[in-house]
C-alpha cells in the first residue's frame, strides 16, 4: 500500500541491533510486544537478534517468519536456550515443525492488498495487453516471480511446447547466478515472453492474463504464502498451482483453482481449468491485509487476561477451569494460571509447624469456635505488629517485591492467547488490605506500589459475590468464617469498566454460561 496509515521510521543499526537510538525508541513505545520480521526468515541469527531485543527493550518479541527453515540439533539446543517468544509463520508445515521442536509457533497466512489488485474492465484489459505488446486473441498464461532455478520454470517451457498457441509470460525482476541467467535465456529460446524489469503497477500485468501459473515446488523458492497467487486471485484470475506452503491449508481446488503435483497433472490442469466466470476474488477476500493484520495482532499482541475471583467457596477455581475448556473447545488458545502470592517466608513457617504434634481432627461447633479463635488471634497479632510504621513499610516492601518476583517466575510459563487467572494481583491487594486494616479504597490504591504497578492488570475482572456464611459451609477445610467476612466487602467494592459482579448463589451451569458469554463478547470486541 502506498499509504500504510501508520508512522514509518528508518533507523540504522548493526546486525545485532546494538544501537542505542533504536533500543531507546523501542523501550519508550507504549506497546508490550515487538513484531520482528527478519529479512532472511528465521535463521539462528534471527533468534539471537530476537533475544537481544527482548533483553535490551524488556518487551516480548514475536518473530514473523516468511519462509520455513530447518535446524541442526546444536542449533535447536541454542534456540531453546534463547527462549524465543512466539514465531508466526505463513506455512502450516513450518509451524508444525517448530512446535514439534518445542518452539512456540502459530500459522497465519499472508495477505493481499485487494484495493490495488482488482479486476479490470474488458477495455482496461485490452489496454494492458497493448501496453506490453500481447495479442488480444491469445490465451495468456502468466507467472510472476524471480527468475531462478528454485522456481521450477521448466514446467512453463513444457507447457509452451505442449500448447504452442498459448502466450506464456514470465515477469521476473532479478536473477542471481549463472544458472539463473541460463534459465532466463532458455525461456527466451522457447518463445516465452519475459518481462525482466521492475513494474510498479503490477495489477496491469495480472489483468492481461487469462490464467495464473505457479509451478514452484522448492520450499526455498518462495515465501510460505505466495503473494503472487493471492494477487492473481484478487484480480479474479483462474490459478493453476502446486500445493505450495499454506495454499492447500486455506484454499480448496475447484474449476477456477487447480492444484498440481506433477508435470503431467500440471499440463492437464490447463485443459480442465475454467477460463471464464471466475470467482477467485471472493475466495481471497478473507485474506486482505486488514483481516491478516487483525489475526497477527490477535497472535502477537498482549494476551487477554481474565481474572475470576471472590471469597473462598464461591467456585472461582471450578469456573476458571470450565472457562478454559470452553475457550479451548472453541479453538481459542487458552490456559489456566494460579498466581496467588505465596510468601517465601512461609517455607520456614511450614517447616516449624510440621514439627508440632498433630492432633486428631475435630468437627462441628468445636471446630467452628477453634477456627475463629485461631483467626482472631492471628489477626490481632498482625494488627499489633503492623501498627508500627516501620513494620508496615517493611512488610509492604517485602510482600510487593516477593510477589513481583513470583509473578515474573510464574508468567514465564504462560504462553497462551487467553490466560484465565485464578488468584492474582487483586487478591494480593485484598490480603494486604486486611493485614494493614485498610478500607477498600486504600486497599486498591496498593496498585500504585512501585512493584505492583509493574503487573499487567486483567482485561476483564469477574467477581463472584457470595455471602461469607455460604462460603464457609462450602469450604469446610479449615478456612474460618472470620477470614471470609474480613475479605467479602473488599471484593464487593472492586469496580470499574472491566469489572462485572455475578451472583455466587446461582448454579454452576448458569454461572459458567454467563462467564463464557461475557468473555467471548469481550474477545470479539477486542479482536473480532
């Protein structure tokens, strides 16, 4: 597109992107993810550059790999050590290869500018043929691409020999080796018209053709989704092609779109192809650049965080896991994450506690009273300790740093497009609000803490409101009623445009259906 609609800036940098100006620009950019498109697809060096970018910018790096690559065992070990982020590739085969080797990958086909590449009127088609000196009474077979050995252009020579009445036209702007020059000369010697120059108005060339041919078989001969095929389809030209890259993953063969794997089938396809009433432009509509950009954003953009919470016993864990299943069943890449703060000091406390002699379990009213006494004693102790300004400040410093480090460690494993969070930063704030005797307003102001504001806050907060008495009845695991009562009003006070409250007394199925509906609605609104 001549006007991409966004800012384009050129920055000089060395091969490792070690450039202060570039890194500074990337670090201050509001986005949390950088989309890196290597010129030479995904070589080992591409992964090294991605690692350097991630290290210096402190942002996630998504690599868009236009051509498939394979790696040696040593290279795969190095790549895994570098811990690359997501690789997006227009080849389903390449994505499968990367995933098999434990490199996170997603398949997204390339797109086409369907405004520039369009079907001409009959008069415009005649004018295009006159411009390039092609007779209007001939059937024209076109191929667009580099003139090189990996393009399998020998099939076009055989086509011309078999069907000499066809005008075979090859548009190729470059050739790199003596062998490529030999192929160029061979095409000319076999009466194939070669247009060997750069053409800015390429849509004219497509519209002078009756059928487009793509004979490439070598994976390195073109990018994973051949743009020339999409451009020809956008110009509503019939296509004869090999099942190259992602083409068989996104298109189905019919009378205007033929797949061929052998020379014999290739030649037969030109007899079977329908030359009129083509509908290929309609097929390529879902692959315009706007739609593909949306898909890339959906894969490479920040994950969508769904936070489900409430007091213990409200069913948040059950609902979170059911939501992940519903999303997965719908084809959405989703995972469950339990990210409650577990104080590092608790390891010591648990070790000391394990030394105490265990007593037989109790139940009923005696258990209820004992739990309340234990809870009240603990709350009283913390209140007394945390009345001291020094201890309050020291506690929040320790707690926020400890949780942030745990967050960084836990989120290293989270790679999905949608993350359903059971216990997260709001639960931490509620716990500290109780510990420090804060009001709900003061409690949620903890979000401004130096470490807590580094968290990525949820895109959707789902709070399941449940009376503490009901939560106590459901839990029966040692959680006291006082513990639930102390936290209930904090969750009820959590509000904002990304927050919804649901009735925890509703049955599991009703809650699950409501949550699913809300999440899918938000996902469609964000990326649909």
